């Protein structure tokens, strides 16, 4: 049984292990640690199986900027599941419950840089038809958005700016 809950300080070491194992490198785990202390508001959830942290998802603030106008949104990144628990629905539960928590807290828009075969099942769609681009040079099919409230993207074209002070994950 998969249980999703808010991350607690005693989870930090396990969350680091999950991210390092899932990505096979330390950069995403270091990004989570930087965002956890500096990005507000943020949402950080863990997935547990039999009391063990096996997955993690993080949402942090971004800005959509256009001609002197700025709109707040959230970015989903990263989302990680221990390799031995992948393909068992842990990631899907994290995404669905994470998006529900974002909406519950009043957020209306979530962006993701992710696999175009994975995220559309959660309602993510390409940003280009909305006139939205990413500040990073990424293939347009991997930069997606989900409205948590219908019509939330109306009039919000522009460039999505991530938190430069946290660095870019290579």
C-alpha cells in the first residue's frame, strides 16, 4: 500500500537517497536541498511503502514573465522513485496527489520539464500553443503545463523563469 504525505525533516536523508538512486547522480538531490531551504512556497511530498520512503515529489515557484508583467506558478521538479519501486504506481500517486495538494493550496498552474510520454497522462500539455516558452533551451515537447483551474493560462503568455540562484541541473 502506497501512502503519500508531506515531507518531514526526518525524511531528508531518505529523500536524498531516493533522488540519487532514481537519477543515478547527486544533482537532483542537491537541487531539492537548495530549494527546500530557499524556495517559498514549496510543496514536498514523499511516498511510503510499509513505512519506508520510496518516492518523492517537489513543487517550487516559478514566474511567467512578459513585457513587464509577471505571473506566479509552480514547477514540478524533481519527481523520483527508487528503482526497485518504479512501475508500481508510486510515481503516479505522487503526481496525482501532488497536483491535488497544489490546487488545494490555491495554485492554478504547474509546469514540468519532463518525459513527453509520461506527463500527458496527468493532463500536462505542451506550452507552445499557449505562447509560453522556457528560459532554458529545451526541446518544446518536454516543456509542458497543466491548468489546475480552467482558464488559468488566459493572458499569461511569456517566458517561464526558474530560480537562477539554485543553478540548473545538468
